[in-house]
C-alpha cells in the first residue's frame, strides 16, 4: 500500500536515553531570580538533554542574548535618568521574557518525554548555582558598564 | 452456541465490566482447543493490557501470532505493549504490520498516533488522528488521541476542550473522566480534578494510573494547599508577573514599606508552595512518600 503515513519514521535516536531534562516550567525561577544569562545557560543545557534541533537551540541562544542586551540597555538608561528602583526588577523581567522563548521551544519536546514516562531532573542545585554565579556575573557586568 | 464460545462471551463481558483478573481465570478454564484460538489470545492479551502486564502481553501476543498467524488486533496489542516497554521502533514495526492488515482501523491509527506523539512526531500524529476521526469521530480512542496530541503540543486549552467533548459524548467512560481530571488539574481546578479521578477510579478500580491520580488529586485538595489554589489556577508565570508588577508599582509610588511587606508575603507563599505539598502528602498518607 503506497501511503507515506504508513512508512516507518521512528529511529532509536528519537528516544535514546540521555540525562533527564529539567521541567521547562521550573526554569522560570532561575530566570526571575538570576536574570537572562542564568536561564539561557540552563536552557541551553536542557536543549541538549531534550535533544532539540539546532534551530530551536539557536532560538534559545538568540533570545538569551537579546534579553541580556535589553537588560543592559534598559538598566543603564534608567540609571542615567536617575530612576534606580525599577532597575532591580528589569533583570527579573528580562529573565522572564527569555523564559517565554525557552518555554515555547522546549515545552513540546518535554511533553513527549513525559509521555514516554520520563521524570524531570532536580533543578535545585544547578538552579541555585546558576542564580548565584551567573546572576552575580551579570550584576558585575552592569556595574562595570555603568562605571565606564 | 458451543460451551467454549459461551465461555469466551463471558470473558468478553467480564472485560467490559473491567474485571480482567476474573477474565483471566475464566480463560484458564477453557479447553485446550479453544484456549489456543485467535479469539482466546485476543481476550487474554486484552485482559493483560488492562492489568498493565506488558511483558506478559508481549509473550501472549507472540505466542498467538506464532500459533494463529498474523492478526491486526494482536499486532496492535504488541505495538501497545512494546511502547510501554519503551521499545518504540519495534512498536512502530508491529503497528505498521497491523495497519497493513487493517488500514481503516481507528484504534490502530490512534495507537500509531499516540506512539508518534511519544517520540515528538506530532505532525504525523495529527494526520493519523485526522484519518481516525474521519472514520469514527466519536470513538473513545479518537478523543483520547486528540487529547494526547494537544497535550504533546503544549496546547492545554485545546486539551481541556477535547476532554470536555469526550466527557459530553461518553459521560461515564473512565478514560473520559480521567482526561477531564488531567485537564482540570493542569488548569488548577483542584476540586474538579479530584472528583473526576475519583469517578474514573470508581468505574475502573483495577487501573493503577487512576488510583495514583486520584491519590495525588486528594493531596492537592488538602486544606493546607488552599492558599496556593490561586497560584495553581493562574499558573506560575502569571502569578509571578502579577507579584513583581505589584512590587514595582508600590516602589514607584514610593510605598517602600508596603512593597517590602508584599514582597515578604510573596516569599512566604513561594516557600509554602515548595514545602506544603510534601507536608500534605505526609498528612494524607500518614508517612513520607518515596
């Protein structure tokens, strides 16, 4: 029967066991607490674990870079205008926006992983480490740029 | 009707009543000739499927195929069992062999669609479900596969709508009730989910997944988690956006103390959302659950 719908398309590579991914929804917390760099780095690691195609990984990277640039520009502009208080929340907002892109690209693949009975990996350790290391690195970068 | 035929009818009836263990007992009493017929193998595989005994399903189906020759239903069961054993490529082979015999079977098309969803091939799954829906739009496997496809695509609204349609067409079908529970749970409707899973379990007490879901929904309906219901209902992103927005507005208005207090309250809610489910689990079960 010549029906392309009944042609085998499932290769073992489509479901080979990798390290368990993190739940994309959980990446929201490091995104808000650590900013765009923290969520981007975690999301890129998660892309590898989910076996996302190159295009989706590049989308995450692009969103992360755009989020970081936007955060720097808006924070420096707000600082120049003398409105310092909202600046503390700009990082959280930028991280949240990057997370939206991460969620859009990773949700479907994670759901497929769930349908295969997969359990998510714990994000506690990597999440806290990303918030502390990358969040502070981002803050240091902002201080350096503000001082320059 | 001969005695073995009557026995097989009784087994089929027991399966309809969700009594797979009794069905297996009845099949064990079949005379040797009837026990090795295609119908007996189909019923045995169906009963073992109900009990989620996937290794046994594979063994029985392979024996049936060896003794009776190719059969679409047995091959479909083999595909289902192999999928549950995470052997996706062999499962696809079995389903394609089944579809070569019965290309117009909605159940087989849906099985294949579910398999495609599990490996992330949602476009192919959509075409398979569309074909099944064209053949039997109101069949339970079609509703179930449509739900699974929407879920795999992350479209929770569509999944909820399909669950409602399914429940409308089959109000007492355990799968319809369970999917309604899943959809309600995803949207933070804790009470609805709890009721739906409870009803699904009442209709099919042998299903371990329904039992687990009913238990989990009982935890989420615990009064300790009452303060978290708006969070479940709105979702993490929207709740955080709201909280951050309120703090920013209060800050901009110069109400620092109020902003600080609100931030502190928000922190308490966040910590509660991490701790309370475990506490509720302990209270519901009486011990920490592994």
